C-alpha cells in the first residue's frame, strides 16, 4: 500500500497495522508474541457453557506454563470470580483480534469479588477469550497488554497474528 511506504519513509511505523509471521497453531497451545518475545502456554480449552462455568474450580495445582483458555462464541463483556477456586490465578483477557487487552494478576483463591475483563476506560471492553494461568505466571512469562495471541480459536480473517 502506498500509505505504508510513506509511513516507513517518515519513520511512522507505529501507524502501520501489526502483522506477524503466521504461527503454527494448535488448539492446545497459546502462542503470544510482542515486544520482541514469544511465549508458549499449554492450554486446556473451555469452549462451552458447562466447561466455562466449571473452569479451574476445585483444582489443587496448575503447573507453570499451563492454563485454561476460555473461548466464547462471540466477543462479549466478561467478568470472572474465584468461587471454589483453590489456587491463585492470573487472568489474561483477549479481544477478538487476539490482542491482550487486560491482565488481572494474582486473583485470590475463593474470592467471590467480580474481576472485570476490561480496565476502566477501555473503549472496547468485549472479550473473545480469557486465559487463566497460575498466579504470577503472566509476569514471569512476560505476558502483558498489547501482546497478541496466535490460536485457531481466533477468527483468522481478523487475527492480528494469524495461524499457518
């Protein structure tokens, strides 16, 4: 595109749409990229109402580098809680393009307070996915807002980081 060439010449590359190399994706892996790094997390999928309702309740452990990926049928506003969840979790909220929009660190076991899927003032609070990982894992792995997820559960025509 002509405007892309102009943006590069003028040093305005931050205005260009983000495009990553296509990743080799599988349902059991969440592949994050951004900030010059790549992170892979082994995931279990919760993609129906019953699986999402149960989530990680009653589990006594969750290995580092693994988690549960909640996938919704369409983007929507979401909130989570820790009812019957026995281990601390980080919650990573992802939009329909695969962008990490919000990370809630160290949710407390058994806490029934609502954890919103969007930071205050987020102009697009709808989420397609939520990844729960062991508490502290998001920081340990370097997963932060702005990173992008490559996963076959993201509609590929709008994904910021497509699957090959």
